[in-house]
C-alpha cells in the first residue's frame, strides 16, 4: 500500500471498551462493599440495567461531567434494583479510577503495532475524555506507538464530524490519500472517513453483516489480519 500513516480508533478497536467498562462497574461495587448477593441480583442483571441508564446519561455529556454521568448511572441503577447504599459518590470515583487504569486490549494489538511501527506513522482519533483515554493507553502500554493522539474533548469535535479528521491530518501534515483509518464503528468511523475521503478498514470484531450501502475499503475480523494488507 502507498499509505504513509495508519490511524486507529481506540475503544473496541485497540482497547476492549466493553471489558474495561464492565471491570470498572463491578470493581467499584466490590471496592465500596456493595454486595449484589444480598439482594439476589446477578452481575449480568446489574450490568444490563447500569448500561441502559449510562447510555441515556451519556447523551447529556455536553452538560454533565464524566463523574456526574457515572454517579447518576449508579443512582438510577441502585434505585431501579432496590439496592440501598449511601456510597454512590464513592462508587463513581472508584469506577473512574479503575476504568482509567484498565488495560484490556483487543487480541494481537501489541504484535500488530510493533510490526506497523517499522514502516508507518501511527496515530489515534478517539471520541471521549482526555482524562480517560490517555491514561488507558498508558496503562495498556501502547501510548509510545503513536505520533499523535487526537481526543474529541481536546478539540471540540467528535467523530463522525469531518473536523476531527481534518485536525488529525493537519497534525500529521498528510493528505487523505496518504492515510488508512482502522475502526469498529460504522456510524462514527466509517461515516467520518467517508466524508473526508480517507480509506477505511472496518474491524468487524463481531462478524456482523454489513448494510448493502456500506462499502469499506477493507474488512478484517481479527486485527492481525491487517498485516496481510500492509505487507
């Protein structure tokens, strides 16, 4: 390939967001001595209810801080499941401490990045908060691979907005044709790269069927499959 740089999404591309989040949700309960067994509630049920509320509160991230979002998610979940505790503030703080130090990577990440670093400039474009995304990359030991890490909070634009892609290109001093983008989200990554004419490699981590109108340049089901495309 003629690419000079490969830009990656972070969550559920390089880092397994789902596992990191679930570790933090349940880890905070343990840290604050909130027992689900007493209430005969399974971890699966608690996670389902929490994630439902959390997704609703994240829609208000323009007016709520990460700590506030998480605290509200715990409050709503505990009330929904009739769990009595006065530790919702502590739960939120514990969640973010655990989450920001989570280091669960997708399979093959280190091998992939080590190989690619020899021949390509590497960068990350991620939606999220600086206080979470950067420490998580550091905890996973992958931050040193990347020349640029563009976090939506830092620049005021989030994927799929073309501005965040243009910003990354300007930092790298490259044109769209010189870059390949790798990500797992059709609504954020594919939609964004399409707007700015960057080739997109879809990391189809769950082997899902694609809508007919979605036509990424490449599709991989395992990250290491990308090595076959860049040799």
